[in-house]
C-alpha cells in the first residue's frame, strides 16, 4: 500500500470515528455565540480559558512523541487571556499520550481545529460586545492559523501506518475530544 493510501485511511478513520463527538461538543459550545454575534465579554474570556486548559494539556503530551511538533496555540491563548487581565488560569486536566500513534490522534483534534478557529476569528469583529478587543492572537481569523494543520499532514505523509496505529490514533482522538468536553465544563473560578 502506498503512503498516500495509509494517510487517507488514517484521516478517514479519524474523521468518521470522531464525527459524532465533534458534533456533540460543537453544538453546545460558547463559540456559537460568536457566530451569531451574541457573546458577552465574560463569555469570551471563559471560552479562551476553556480552550487554554484543553490545548495546554494536549499540546504538552503531543510534543513528547512527534518530532518537530511546534504549535503555539497555548501561547496565543495565554497572551489573549493576559491581555484581558486574567493571570490565574492554570488548571491541570488529566491527559496523557503514551506513544507516537496516540500523539498523532491528539494532534488531529488540535490541528484540525484551525479551520473552525479561523472562521470564529473572522466573526469576532461583528460582535458588538467584543468591539473593544485589541487584535486577537488565537481567534485571529488569519489563514496562517492553518500552518499547523499543513505541517501535520506533511508529517502523516512521511510515514506508513499499520491497522493498530490507526486504531490507537483514533481512540486518542476521541479521548482528545472528551478532553475538550471536560474543559468546556470548567468556569474561570474552577482553578
């Protein structure tokens, strides 16, 4: 089987096996209030905080197993939170990757979020309650947000996957969506 077929099988499996979780988590997410322009500044702070604790937990684990994995989502979220006057937002969520396949599954969720984040970023300027915000680092609406996804795809194309690795990556992608679901239950006073 060629590498391209393995990559397509990996991505197809990840997409199909996480679709229901992804949709479930998206339907009740505060980010929807950005898309309909009804979000308040406090809700936006909460959205940034919830994303921060999820990304921080996942990114630090992915970094242990994927060579050259360099994402700055946690740093950009932290900068936005600090610019909004928040400084105590360190919560630890339990999340572990034990091998490269698990890191690939977790990275699928982390890097795959870029498209949605770009769309959300473009809509922020239409939210009256967020009009006083300076330029955002995380939800910035810029195409450069896709850099991590493109690097992820390039990495996938650099190797082959066996069935067990595909199953392991898929299970960890599902767990990563559940990590976000857990984070979306936190409040700013949870830490």
